[in-house]
C-alpha cells in the first residue's frame, strides 16, 4: 500500500512555524541588502589586510623589519593570494557562494589572529601567506553573487557598493590599529581585527542565500532579476573544460592585462602609505592615524563613482561593454594625478594626491571586477574573476618587490610615475582586446 505523507496544519492560535515565518518576510530591494552583506565581507577583508601596513612603522622599530623585509612579508601574502584566487573561484563556482565565502572568512580571520604570535619577518611572511590563502576567495565569491543577483545594467553599481568595503576596511584600520597598539601592543591589533571577521561570518550565514532559494525575496524581484538574462547573453556552458573555457578567450586577457597594470597602484596605497608618511614625510604614529585613512574615504567615493559611470554611458546610448571601456578610461585619466605625490610641497598636498589616486583606482576597479560577469557564463564567473585576479596580483607582487628596492635606494618618485601611467596602458588594452558586445550564445 502506498503511503501519503501528511503534514498537519498549523494549530489555530499557535505561533507559526519557522518556515511560515520565513515565507512571510519579504524585503523590498533584497538584492541591494545582499550587496551590503558582500560589502561587509570586503570590509573585514581589508581591515585585516591593511592592519599590517599601519603597524609597519612599529614593526620596523620593534622587530627590525625594514623596507626590503616588509616588501618580502607583503609578497608572501601576494603569492599565496594569486595562487589561490583561481582555486578559490573554482571551488566557489562548484560549491556555493554562501558556504565558500564563509570558509574563506573563517580561514583568514584565524590566520589574522595567529599573526600576533610572529616574532620576525619570516614568521610574519608565513602567517601573511596563510591570510592570503583565505582572502583569495572574497572577490571571486562576490563576483559570482553579483552575477546571480543583478541584471547587467546594475552590476557595476553593485560592484561599486561591494568595493566600498575595501576603502571602509582600509580607512578603519589606521585609527583602530593605532589605538590598539598604543593601549595593548601591536599583537592586540591582529587579534581584535581577526575576531571581528569571525563575528561577521555569523551575519553572512544568516543573511545570504542564492536568489533561487532565498525566502525573503518577493516574486516581483525574482522576476526582475530573471528578466535581465537577455541583456548580455552568454552561453551557460563552455566546451573544452573549465580552464580552457576561460583562458582561451581574448576577452579574458583584456580584463587580466588591465588588472595586471592597475593592481600595483592599489597594492601601494594599501601597504605603503603609512611607511611613506613615516620615512619620507617624518610623521609619527599618531600623525599617521590622522592622515592615512583619508585616501580610503576617497576610494569609497571612487567605487560608487565607477559604479554609476558605466550606467550613465549606457543611458547616453553606448552598448554595455563600450560603456565599461569608457568608464575605465575616465578612471585611468584621473590616475595621472598620482605623479604629483612625490613633488607635493606639504603633507596635506601629498595626501590629497593619494586621495585622487585611490579614487581613480577604485573607480576603475568597479568596472574591471564587473566584466567577468558580463562576458562569461554564470558557471564560470568566479573562476574567471579568480584567474584575472591572479594575473592582477602578479602585477601587484612584482611591483611590491620593486617598491622595496627603489624606495630604499632611490626614493618614491619613480614609483609614482609608474602608477600614473599603468592604468592608461591598461585601458588601452581593454579597447584593443575587448569586443563591443559578446556574440549572443557565445562565451
């Protein structure tokens, strides 16, 4: 005899079940709340990352880590990060954004806390490499989530919102880390910032689900997201294997080369501003805390500016990918102001030019981080983002190695000239290699 499963109805007057309560919650514009949750991920990501740069002057005096040694510590992080980005992207494409990002956050938060045990440059390098392994999953996961949750016309703005977290984390680091160092020693800065990441994992797991299964999404919003699939249609599967489906595409190399050339500026801003202000401008730790956060406020504004710039060009009649290239070009032109940092007559003017450079980089970054979701099928978005991030971080790592040597032997002037030029060359590669629109049905 066949048995029919029976689910008893809710007893009248009793509290509704958790499932019923969840179905009754509908949040208008839920996709933008998801973007804010992703922004929180990048906040803790860059808070942990930038804490090292703020502590660098103290580590130099207490542990004897000079500019060259510091560059080696940073490079250890960058090597682990660039190696793990495509791996993390592939795992997130295969596994799940929610679980994949949660694993990443827990990993890097624990590594951040363990950094308090380091006693010299080799230990710092090892532990920062562990941090890089975990942090490598952040942006591939965010790219995958944005591809799932947003129509193409909204993606650069959503990416801009997520990218704001980079600046927020980096601007929170100077006052917070300096406060912790002055009160409880440099070790406390790594323990506390790592613990903040562990707290955010709980929020992330409570808030995030894919749009196909999120209980808080309205039917209208689900239909709106689904309706955008034809705006920039690419095939959902790619022949020849996952890696070949990404690496064999000319459009991938357009994005990857642009990221290779733009990443050095951000790596410099993230890691070297406090050390530059201390060694070249003679600021003490408290004075660095007054200034070092300002470029990252500008970076947040740049993230939003880059997010709205591309949709503006679309409204003016440009195809989506041409609008992306125009937005990247405007950002690259703004980066030219970085050449004036070394010639600034005062600390205030130097910080101002740092602000313009950070604004320009994050504006361009909003475009470059969005492009994989525009030109690759959703099943490959995190992988493509991770691979392009690996190429980008390779550029940042090589530049970091040069910075340590050049800053010690010559000074920072040539570094600022290079930063000013690289983004223009990267934008030129986008124009040369990226087609105006993907052919429908092709990746």
